[in-house]
C-alpha cells in the first residue's frame, strides 16, 4: 500500500466570524467548540490515525507561521507561502515536494478549519479514497447534503466504480447553486457537497495539472526541486508571485471530471465548515450567559457577563475591542460589517 | 422675598439601566448624555440660577459621599444618610436643618437623576412655585404629559389659584395608573405627571408633616437641632433607623391635598426621568457604532467597536465586565436580569 501524506492548507480569514476571527487570528487558529483544541489542532488530530506526524504538511501564509508552530508542536513540514495564490499552488507545491521523494505516494488535502465530529467515519472515508486514488483517480470526498444549501459547490456523481464500497465516478462539479437548483440537487440524490477534500497519487495530481495548467505545474515542480536546499527560499520568493492564482477545483477537478478521471467517495460523517455564526450556534454559548425570553448564541471573554433580553435567534459576540450583535438569519452579511471598518479608521480590528 | 434653598435627594440605583448603573455607581453619577456633565452635575447647574451654592443641599447614601463630593467640588451641604429611608426623611431632615436657621426659607426638592433640557423654563416654573409657596402652600411642579404613560403617578388639578400665572389647586395625587386610566387622564387635560418636585416654606413643610406624621417630624427636628454640633453624627446614627420609611407623596402631599393645602404649577419644559434604555435611546449612541439594517441605541467604552446587524429597536450596552442586549420595547424588564445575577454568583456586577 502506498504511503499517505496529508496536506493541510490553512488559509482564509473567516471574515464572517468577525470579531472572533481576525486577519492575524484566522478561524483555523480558534477553539470555536471550547474543547481546548483549535480547528487546526483538531484537523491534525484527525490525520494521525491515517499517517505519521512527519507525513503531515501544513501550507499557510507567512504571517501565521509562528502561531501554527506553537499550536502544532509535532509539525515537521510547514510550508509558508510568500503571498496567497489560492488552493492549487498551495496544495500543488506540497504535492510536488512529496512527489520528488515518493512519486507513488498518495496525498490528501483537507482544510484546516472544518469541523468533523466523527473522526472514525472520516478516516474510513479517507481510507476508501486512498484505495481509489491508487487506481489512478483524483478522488474527492463529497458530503451528503442535509439541506438545500446555497453556500457550497456541489458534485454530481455518475455510476458506481466497480470494486469499491461506495465510490462513484464524478459527472461534474457545479458552483454554488441558487435555492431552487439546490432543492433539485437534494431531491435527485446524485449530488454531494464539495468540501474541498481531494485525494490522489502525487504524480497523478501533478501530471493532470501539467496537462491543464502546464506553466503552473512546471513552476511548482521547479520550486519543489530546490526543497531541502539552501536555494529554496530564494526560488520560492522568485517564482511564487508569477504562479497562476487558481483553485484546485478549477485547475484540476473540473476539467478532469469531464475526462472521467475524477471519483467521489460520498461521506456520511457530519461536517461543517463553520462558515458563519449560524453554524457556530449549535456548538453552544460561553458559560453563564443570561437569556431572558431570548435565544441564540453568545460568545464572550471569561468574566464578562453577557445578558440578552427579549430577542430570538441572535448572536452576541464580545471581544476586548469589539462587540457584534446580529440576527442569526443574516449571518452571511457579517462581512459587510468588516467591509465598513476601514471607513471608521478601525483597520486595527480587521 | 424669602431665601430659597434647593434640596437634591440623590438616591435610587437605576436598576433598569444596568450594566451602566450599578449599586456603587448609581444613575445620578452617570453622564448619560455624553455632555461631560453627569446627571447630578446637571441638577446642580440647574439650581445655580435660583440660589447660591451654599444654599444647595445634597442628601444621599453614605456609600456615595466621596463620589458626590468629587463631582460637585463647590458643594457645602452634603447630608449622608446612615441607611435609605425613602424620600420624606431625606428631604425632611434637610428642610429641618434649613428651618432652624431660617424658618421662612422656601425649600425645593428636585431629584438628582432627571433630565431637563431647558433649564430656563425650569427656573421660571420654580420661581412661580416659590411665590405660591410664600402664600403657605406646599407646591408641586407637575409635568404636562406627552403620552398616556403608566410609569408615573399623576396629579389632578382643580381651580386656578387667583393671582398666579398658572398655579392651580391640587385635587388629588394618584398612583401609577393602568393604560386605559392613563389615556383618560391625558384626554381630560386636568392631570400632570408627578415628577417628585416639591416647593414649600421649610416651616410649612415640617408643620404639615407634624400633623400627619408627628413622630417623624419630631425625630427630624431633634436630629436637626444637633446640626453643626459635635453630637450630630451620633444623634443621626441613633435616631435615623427608627424613623418611618415613607415617601413625601404619602407623608405630606396626599393628605395635604385632601385639605386643599397643595398647589401645582404645570410645567411645559421637557422632562425625562431616564428610567430605562427606551428613554436613553433618544439621547443617542456612542460614536462610531455600526448599524447595518439595524437601529436602536448602543453604548460602549471608548475604543470598543460596537456593530449591529439586522436587528431593529435594540439596545446594546457594553461595559468592561458585562454586555447587555435587549429589545427596547422590553426595557422595563432589565431588572429581571439584575435579579438573576446572584444565582450566577455575580454579585460583583450589581
């Protein structure tokens, strides 16, 4: 069986969770569940049953290097991007470095800021995806939709792949749909949510990329060739800014699906991208919040008493320098608040 | 013309303004309008056109002595009650002390925590009340009602008093009415709000009290007899706890009205007792609050960014140790929140 390497792209500010999340303290660094483990630490914990610590690779922005190293003391492979260039360069660089050491290695990429309450069933799905990837497919793990969400892209599956428990061929990747389309997808039973989980042999991923985005693949492989050498940082700084800024979905998954090269393992484990306060609400509030004819979610500093009177389905978020109060049904609009901070000369709160 | 003395009873925690107001920092010590002057300072400012600083008397609880002295550096006469015994002992003791020096002096009592935006018209009403008081009446200044409020007691006026611009005899004082009764009062035009403003000769006030509550009047005059002597504090501590705990309305105003001894000057100046956050709302929010499809009132510390999204008619109140969010229509219920703090072992927030 091939060696499995986990790639954890740790990016995204999580603007819709402001003021909990900030540029300097993005969502993946937060302990949103109050378990004592942050989201990236929980992601790390989910990988350990699948591979060893030295085969886990975190790719993030330079600004977060020290916070990540502090939260993940056993992390060996930390790749720091000079600037954000979307998911394909991030995942692709890690894959290219792994490929040089072991072209047959299977790599899997998993976001650093998602919540998966059942790590056992997650591991089962990844293990099936690895066996499918060993047959040459790029495999995505799709999430069985629980509602007609318009917040996620969808994956349409085709026929089952012979010889596997649940894997199916992918017909197509579709962007975030409108509400009616989402309802149709849910009703059809053939669509799963795209959670950005991709599993493939390192060489398969990069060879596919080389066909669809030859310059990007060549650039990534050129940088990877200097990994472990004194010239690496200089080469990264020189080449990185010219790489195409593109998501792995567009760069590989969509065109490869059209050729029949993509597979999907439908996952039944619970999953949440914790994208806004409505998704945080089920995780509960800080201790000792007082609700009087009121409900919702409230998060605050220890020692700060939060009280809510006569308001339903609200979020109250207290931090030392900002307080946000919102109707949970409008959680997606928090980015409008963040967008207006500069005009108040409060860039310090971003 | 008689000498006029102002008595300012400074009491009441202002529980419905929690967490802005606390036991240790009651409403009268707060600058709710953001003008740089607290409510008791503004009350002081309103008195100065009517009398001199040495004729202004503040009566408050012992716990607030130093804060009041700090806020009113020109204050000479500060009476500190050993324990709260309602308004009649507080006002009566100050009146008894004034009476000993000058029985013909006219005293006027005015709460320390009300808002009167037009001090000129307030002074005019007090001046008329003084001339009526010189004829032997106990005079109240009644507020022309602007709505059928159920939060205030009402005063029913009878015939105009000959020789005065607007003063009328008082028929009766009535407690806080129900909503239908309040509407009837408003429609009749004969009712004004009882704002607890009383003006009378010191001797008339105490002689009236001596008829209705002889023990209380005697007790107050006995304490006053020691004013300025070394025995005052001991006498106050000995006698005060046995004095009747009673409001001036019940002790004097109601029974005297029944005898025809009360007069009312209907006031046309704006007045607000700032009793809850709904009454604070028109005063405006802290600077730079962000409202996105939202409105209401928000108060917070300087430097703390408050943002509200998708909620109408709400109050958001941030302090260093507590955050309160409420539907402004339920402002009167804030005391329920305060009532539940002990069960959370947060007596420190009272």
